[in-house]
C-alpha cells in the first residue's frame, strides 16, 4: 500500500526569505502538490541567537503572497523541547550517547590528520572530524560540555531521488557528532529527525548543501526506530563568488519577480502569455525531476 505523501519546508527565521530559501520552498511545495500530498511548515527557531524578531511572521507573509500555502498549523521547534528530551533519554538508555569535555581548541589539537601529514581532516560540512577523545570517559579534570552520539564505521547508504546512490561512513567522515551543545541547545541533527518522525514526513526536499547531513540523520532514525523519509536534494543558489545565498552573504529578500526565475532554476521555463495566478497550477502539472539540474550549485 502506498503511503500518503507528507512534505515539509523548515526555514530558520533568521530573516525574511531570500532567493535561495524561496527556491527550496518552491521545490518542496511543487513536489508535494504534484504528488497530491500535504505540505507542512516548520520554523526551525531553536538557535536563539540567530532568530530575528519578526522574521517568522515575515516568512509566513511571503509564502502566502507567493501562493505557497501550507497545510495545518505552523510548527515551532522552540515549543517541542519535551520531544527532544525524550529522544535524548531514549538514546542514553540504549547506551548510544556520551558526554564530551573537549573544547574547540582541544578538538583542533587532537583532530585526525591525513596520512600524508597534510591539513587536518575535515568533515563534509567543514568541521574537524571528531577523533573520539571522550568515547571511553572524560579525561581527568574535564567537565562534561556536549553530548555526543556513538557512530560506527559501516557506511550508511541511501538513494537520493535526483542524485542516485550515496554512501557515507559517519564515524570515519564525521565522527561522533553532537546532539546537545555546550550551551544546552539541542543540535539540528537530532531536532530535524525527531520533528520529521513526529509529523509523519515521508519526503524531504531541500537544498544540496544538506546532502552531507543525511547519513547522520539516517543514523539517528535507525537508533530511534523511526522511518527514513525519501530524500531529494535540489541545487542551491550561489552568488558570483560561489557562496550560498544567505543572510550571512547579504542575499536580498525574495520578491514576486523571483518566482519566474526560481521556476527556471528548477528547469521549468514559464510559457509566454500565462497569467500570474495560473503560474503555480501550471508548474505543478509540469513538475519533472528529469528537468532538474544535477549539479549541486548554480549561480543565481
């Protein structure tokens, strides 16, 4: 029996939508609507220092103006801490977590290096690979700072709907990663897994910059005994310097004129003469993964 499609868009309210975030929203909305499924909206507002006052409401207004309307109530991660604590407790009872007392400088000092003696080995997201310093207990005098999950060398394999087969050994390529930070904040990798499971998400459509996070999330899904969604990672928009569009790179707010550009970015060329109010209905009808570029980034 086929499961009903449940998709989602999960922006961080660090500012209004820019072209890059509009692109991710549009791709996930089109995929959900083309499948006759539902599309949920979740605000990833756990990282309090990055949350901008009023940004969540601005995002809601923008999505509504673009015609990207969601199903059901908006979910806010900041209201879901009980779920995250329950997941952490479950992993702790299973012996799958441990406390780490390493500071960033200590991790840098003890980080793995390449066999040729070159630069320190980095995880795909640019972080240093954690060498497991505290896996068997804290060093004398060290206090617990962050909670890490145990990984293993067995590659995690999954099939991306656009990019095909993908494999990553989380232990070798990332290391035991953090689930609760030194400031007490639950880490993104745990929160997104718990949220997707609780909301019954079947399909995750997001930017290719998050492809390297997927194996970590599948690792947690398996440990928590929750389903693994289907994944589709679409190209991300970058500026002329090759930087992903974001508030940090001063990407301007998305405007209505960006909709046609975003559709073209996703391989859908707007036909001449189509009225603005008909554009999204047309796009749902012609949504086709075969038209999507397979490169990870495109200049906006």
